[in-house]
């Protein structure tokens, strides 16, 4: 039996009926976005369990083999010419196990949002679009779609119309805007309902973005029989 990823959990209120699994970026850990929860306006949301997993430590080729928290290896700054398919797939299984864990704890998959920043964004898109049960939504922040060439054959019908919130900094030097835009365009061509947001920032989170995320969470998690 696989061991679940270590993680931080924060409940916005007792007895959560929804979950947000939030994946950090390269070199960070689950603490990176846990601090964002108090900044979100969750007044229109049901009680949410936020789950912030820690990626395993591994050597990262782009950084000279330095060992750091990473969801997969990165070989070049362009991110896509050579990709760590095995690493991405391994992390996807670990992340899917966290979704399964929330389902086992009584939260329906259609009440679960998968979110991520940078490398975590890549994993949220990769995992969420292949997950076999309908999810509430995907939050894709300052990242891109990895292994894009295989999505059309590996994606599931369950999440064909799942709302996707994509956000990117217009001055991002780490994941250049063109990389995010290309992912957005591919997802749109495949019929996904993508909401695109650009903010005047680099590789970070913008205050207006936090407000927009709050609205997205309220929209995808509201109007459900158990949301009282």
C-alpha cells in the first residue's frame, strides 16, 4: 500500500464538505500556500479542507543536480523540449491518491478542487484532466501543461467540461507568459472551459488574483445539496 504524501491540512470551518488540494512549486513545500488561506474570501463557500502536500526531495538537473522538493525533474529552461515523463506520472499517482483519500473521508470528487503553482500547476493540470471522476475545478497558477502531446489520448471524459482557472504574470521570467498561453490555447482547442487571467507581476501571486481565486472557488463549490 502506498504511503500518502506528507501534508498540511487547514479546515476553513468544522465538518468540511469540500476540499482544495494545493500543490506548491519547485523548491518550496506545502507551507508556501498554506499562508494564503486567511487571505481568501470564503464567505460564499461551504466548509473547505485545504490540503497542502509536500513534494519529495530529488536532484533537479536544471539546478545542477541540487536536491530540493520537486514533483519531477526539469532538464531545460524551456520546460517542454525534454520532459521527465516518468517523474510526472509518479507524482500524478501520488496526487490522485490524495484525491482518493478525500473521497474516502466523505467528500465527493465533484466537491474537490485541484490547485497548483508553477510546477504544482503543471501537476494539477496533468493529474486533474486524467482523473477518472469529475472534479469541481482546476486552479492553474503561473504554470503550463506538461506532456501536452499525450493529453488528447489520455484525458478522461469525466473532466471534459471541468472549469479551469488559469492565471499568469505578464512579466514572468520563470515560466514565460507564452508557455502559459500555449497551454491555454491547447486546452481551449480541446474544448475545456478555460478562464484566463493575466496580472502585472513576475512569478508570484497578485492581490487581485487572490480575489479572483475566491470568486472561482465560490462558483465551483456552491449550489450543492450538502453545502449547507
